């Protein structure tokens, strides 16, 4: 009987010890959870969890199909920046040149509220990344100077939308999608037709023709869009503007690196489309040229 009582007492002690261990573990878990929650709250207060834009203007969004909802850096008055492009020459009637006050990290969205951009998949990023309102952009994947004459978006052709909006300025950047299968001069002729439609629809609008952008060396190696074709087409565009009295904006040279290709700071993985920083630089440059 004494032996049985001794075993029972030992079992009771073991159970009590086990309960103490379990309670200790529970208390430890509660303390850890509390400390973790406190750390998250503190992080939220100091802003460390907030999304940010890097100095170069790039964000975590990587493709035009993933809209960037972050705020861009916008100012009403550009400040001086040593890396800007251009001279102090006044804006020309044919080819525009921005002043040295350009800050390539800023643009003023309000400046474009009464304007219209026409383009292809590259230009769709202007509204997909939330740099401009969708109503200010007529763009579609695959669009080129020929198809832009008749293509309808939301029931309206390009000229139809322009007639509805009556924009102050119209910016056209088309041709990249035709480099692989359309002659450069043929595309220029189609752009002249498109501009004629726009002038009829919006007789007070000023029309700007933007050069198509460069591509990376890696993209060029694929053989469809090469820098030789890009530069030849842009040269034809410039001549077309000189002959027709249109205003030409040389965006291509602004986005090139020291080797003449699309800068890695601006290029998507495919070597053709834009990172966020490229849209900011583009809009900044166009804004300066259109003032």
C-alpha cells in the first residue's frame, strides 16, 4: 500500500510539473506575439512599411499590365539638374529643345490635363502606371501609323476621340510596331494622313510627333526592331515634320545610354517597353518641349 501511495504521489508531482511547463510555454508565446505586434505597430508609425519611389523614379511595378498606384513626383516648376538634356534655345516650330532647367525626375500631371497622347503598347503604360488619366490616352497594343487610321477603341477612332476631347495638344508616338514589316517612308505617309484627320477634327490643337524610342542591344539581337531601323525611321519622321510644318520631339536621344541603346535605367526586361522611370523622363521632356 505504501508503495502504491508513493507511485501516486510521484505521478501527481509529474502532472503538476508538466502543467507548470505548459503554462510557461503559453506565457512565453503570449509575450512573443505581443512583442511582434508591437514591432509592426512601431514600423507602421515610422513609415518603414510605406511604398516608396527610388531616386531614379523606378518603382516595384515591372510591366505595363501591373498598374503602379504610387504617387509620382510632380512639381509645377522644374528645378535645375546637371543631368538634363538640351540648351536654352527657345522652342522651335519644327523641332523642340527644352531648357537647361529640366529636372528629369519630375513632371507635372496637371500640364497634360487638356492634352491627348496617341501610341501603341508603350503608350498604354501612361495610364496603366497612373501617370496620366486614361481619357488623355488613345493607345493600344500593336497599333501602328497604318492601323491607327481606322482602329476603334471604346467605339471611337483616334480622330473621333480627338473630336470629342478637343485637346490643347496632341502627341503622336507610333511606328515601333511597324519596323519589322512596314517601310519607314510608308509609315510616315500614313502619319501624314492621320494628322490630316486630327487637324480636321481639332483645328485648334497643336500636334507634336514624338520619335520612337530606342531598344536595348539584347532586344536588337532578336532582329525585329533594331537601332538601325529606329534611327532611319526617326530621321524620316523628322524630315516629314520639316516638310509638313509639324513639331518633332526627339525623345529617342533622351532615353539612349552612352552606347546608343535604350538605357538600362529605362528598359523593361524585354528591352523594348518602359520602366516607370522612362515614363517620368518622357513626360518631363515632352512637357518642357511643349511649353
